[in-house]
C-alpha cells in the first residue's frame, strides 16, 4: 500500500493547477447511459473513482476510452449496447457514487439492478430518497439479495419533493426525468455546481431542463437524447484544499484553472482567519499568508454554504489559528475521522457529537498517521506540511480516489512530499517506485 512521506516547514510558492471535478465527472459519465451516441467528456481528472466508474460502465457493456494527455484528459463513452444493466456489488462497495447509474439505467433500458451501498466511514449514506422519487415516477423497485431491482416501461413525469437535500439524489433523478414521459417538477434540489455541470451536459444532449443550480428544477421529458461533447468544471474541493495549503504554510500561491465563483464560502472563511486572497482572473486565485492566523467557526451546509468536503482540511488550518474555533458538521453524522490523527500530531481538539472545538495555535509534530477517507487524508497532508519533522501517511489510496497526483502538484510549489510504494496509474500498470 502506498504511503506519503512529508517533511513539514516549507512555505508553498508558485502556481498550482486544479484538475476537473471528480464529483461532476462521475454523474456526467453516468449520463452517457442515456443515449446510443458517443458522449465525449473533457477535463476528466485522473483519479481512482473515475477508473471505477469506467469499470462499472464497461461491466454493463459500454465502450469507454479513457485517455490522459498533457493538455487534455478526455473520455469517450459509447453506451450503444448495454447488455448487462447491473451495478455489481464488487464495484459499488468501492464507490458509493455508483448508485448514480440507477436513474439513467431505468430511463434508458427499463431495468436496473444496482447493489445496495453499505455504510461507509463517514456515516450511513442511504439512497432511500432516490428510491422514493423513482417509485413516484412509476418504477417498481424490489430489494433482494443485497440488490435493488428497478423496472419501468417508461418513467412518468412527477412532482418530486426531496425530504432532504441530496446531491447525487438530485443528479440521479434529473437523469431519470429527462427521458420520462411528461413533465417533472423537482423541489428542494441540491444547488451544487456539480448538478449544474450535469444539467449543462444533459441540455447539450437534447434534454429540456430549467432551474438547475436552484432548488426547483423543471424537466420536460423527451423521447431520445443524442451525443455531446462537454468540458467538466474545475474541482472546487481540490482548489479549496490548495488554498488552505497556501495559508497553512504561510505561502504565496496562485491556484490556477479554478472557478472562484464556486469557492465564495471557503474564501470568506480563509479571509476571516487572516489570509489575503485576490481573484486574479476568472480562473485563478492568489492566496497569501504570513502566519498570525485567527480562529473562525464553521458550520457545514449545502451549497452555497461551507462544504462538508472542506471541513477536514479547514480543521487542520484551525490548529494553526490563535484562539478557539467551533466546527459543526451538519451533513454527515460521523465525519470526524481525521480528529484523532490530528490530535496525535499535537492538535487540541475536543469532540462532542457533531461539534468539534479546536484550540490553537498548537505546534504540530510529525507522526505516522492513517488516512481513513478521502477528505480526512487531505487534512492530514495539510497538517504534515507544517509539522515539525517527517510524517508518514498510510493508506493514501483514499487520497488517490479524488486527488490527481497531489504529491507531484505540491512538490511543484515547494512541498517536501514523496510517495512510497505502488504508484497508482490509470492504465493499471503498477510500478514499484519511490519518488
Ligand atoms: C455528494 C458528494 C460528496 C459530498 C456530499 C455532500 C458526490 C459523488 N459525492 O455525496 O462528496 O460530501 O454530496 O455535499 O457527488 N441522504 C439520505 N438519503 C438519501 C440520500 C442522502 O438520507 O437517499 C442523506 C445522507 O446520508 C447525508 C445527506 O443526505 O446525510 C447528504 O447526502 P448527499 O448529498 O446525498 O451526499 P452524496 O450525494 O452521497
């Protein structure tokens, strides 16, 4: 298993580039199920979850070319033949977002068998809201042997009100509604930029959608969709992680190829902590800090609030801010796996249910730590960048699920970070190296 070896203490200086958003690319790849034609997606990140999504589509009979080049990361997907509309447990258990194929599979083939995702490190994460809404659209869904089997001749437009805001639930139902008979009104939808990105692709494929990016989405079902070419949004969570890296190390970093408009809540908090942030252009941000960070509370919320996917990274920063900060996690019930590891590095953090209180500033000392999930790993990388000495991060495969070659990117701006073990490579070659 790969490890990162990180020696802290260097301020990050220079320009770091953000990759395409994994959480946009995953639903956009699933959307290719909705048409016989080719769908071409550009700016696809080279991360493990994308490879898993490719495997999932291929296991159903799709042809998926995934090419990574210097200038362009692109995938071409053809779902002309979908011989086996099944999302197998072996794949679903490694990536919960696999349930995104449920809606498009029923819409396109009238049948879907999708393994039920189990619990995961950050909480229960059920898909009951997807199921309830698909049933309202006329799908007959039975659950047996760990699988959901859903059938429908043709889904029917419906008035859907989500009991709770769900990102992949909104995306799944949007993909179901575009090929349904009649109109669908979706209320209490997620407003995340990833939903808007998916809607942009669907509209390019011929779908009729209004209101994506707001909490009310209206869809007029069409008979068929055609192929399209679409460029995936930059990853706002990767960008946010780099902004924190610039601040925590007292650096001067230009975060390029991002969308500043998607980062408002994160930028506001970093400024409140004392960072200086300037939007340089429509796709780049400069972040500077000379230390002297101040505490600032956060409460995670749905977009445009502070993202739960940035909570762990922001908490690493708070360990270096003067004063007491309160972090409230409202989206997931158990998303504090990074806390114990940060404490092992010298942080002063007290947990009480969904609230963590961080008292800073405490010097961090390098340690051997364990990554438990994707964003917890990012938090530990950030802590290690300012820790005194050499930290070893185990299980960085969690990191590889969602961050493209983060060690190379960070090294490019001055971090001392190297990978030991089997380097993840999208072409599935594994090479024993230490870099
Ligand atoms: C997506 C993101 C993830 C992010 C999360 C919240 C992807 C691939 N993943 O996850 O990175 O952390 O949004 O911004 O885009 N819920 C139910 N029933 C359901 C669905 C959700 O109770 O049927 C609950 C969940 O347990 C959770 C909350 O709703 O407490 C929000 O979850 P949701 O928005 O669905 O998260 P994901 O879409 O899985």
